[in-house]
């Protein structure tokens, strides 16, 4: 599945706020190495390098397109590379692990979190954030349309939103079982999006990508048009813009 850094960046401010809120709860003073797993185009990873200028900061992402975009920010102690989070293991000097809006794409991410938590040495931090809006109209309408008579054959098993993430209590129990102090919470951001079909534009950069990748250009355009009509009814436009509620789940673990 190819990613489009420019499309993803169209709502960079809204997408970046959960990252900032997450990292603000990480209390590391002078980490030796901080790793951003699923770094995307790298602008948020660069914030880690600004916060901890003496740390080695790595950004890792499975998308060559995202890493190509991130390469413009590389320099000094900040670097980026293509990699699969499922095969990543922390180096001995890794003091901070951050993964933001990535693990919802990884079915076995609970096992990964348990492994990374167990690998943290005293003083280490693990911070993760995943979207918790898979029951919102933006996703339920996408699933119902994909399961309709016209699209079910082409899109069979493309979407797995029902079990993409766990609930906050599950993540808290996972961190606690690993012997970490756990700070877990959820937030619903209410974004005011401009434009004619802004919710469609938003999901084009993330959740809709597997659908678009599975269809021809013509079919992708037809699916998008049907989906856009459903979204306009579910998220009516106001004079100020379109209100888009987005629930996020956060978990920070610390080995004291």
C-alpha cells in the first residue's frame, strides 16, 4: 500500500496535536536514544530532536514515500530509515520509544507492546497513541459500503476495523503486567474542517488508503463518490465548517 505524504499532511496541525499531547507525558530528561516508530514524513520526529538535542533520534516507517519526505529533515543526531515495526527491537541505549497513530495497522501490536515494555531498562519510557474512532460514522459507513453488493467481492477482508485497537483498560493492564508505571487516557478532539468534503479528504490520507489501493482508478473514484455522499449526511457542513469528532487512545509506560 503506497502512502501519499502530501495528502497526509493536509491536516498536519490536527494530526500532530495528539503526538504533542502524548510526548508531553514522557518525563525523560536526557535520553540517550529516542525512536519514533511509524514516523511518517518526519516533522513530528523532529520535535523529539528539538526536545532532546543530545539524544540520538531515529524515525522508522515502512513507507518509502514517507521516508523520502522525511529525509529532508535528516541531519546531526536525527536520522530516518525504512523499517517494519514488527521486526524492530530496541538497541541497548534506547530510553524512549514513541509510536503515534501506527499500531492500528499492526494486528499483533499487543504482543509487540508487551515485548517492548519488557525490554525497557530502569528509567525507560514507552509512549503510544492509536485512533479510537473505529465505531464512528467515518468508519462504520466505510465498512458498510465495502460490504455492499457492488463492492464486497473486490473489498473482501480489506478492512479490519472491528479489532484494530484495544480499549484503554487493556493497554493499562498490558503495561502494568510488564512492571511499568502506567498513564493511560483517552481524548476526543472536535476538529472543525474546511472544504466541501473534508471528512473524505481526511480519511483519504489514512483509513481509506487500503480501499483505494484495492480498486482500479475508476472504481476508486466511484467508491469515493458514494462514500462522500454518505459522509455529507453524517457530518453536515455548517457555516463554520464541518465538525469531526476524533477519539484517540493514549498510553505511556515508565520503568522506574
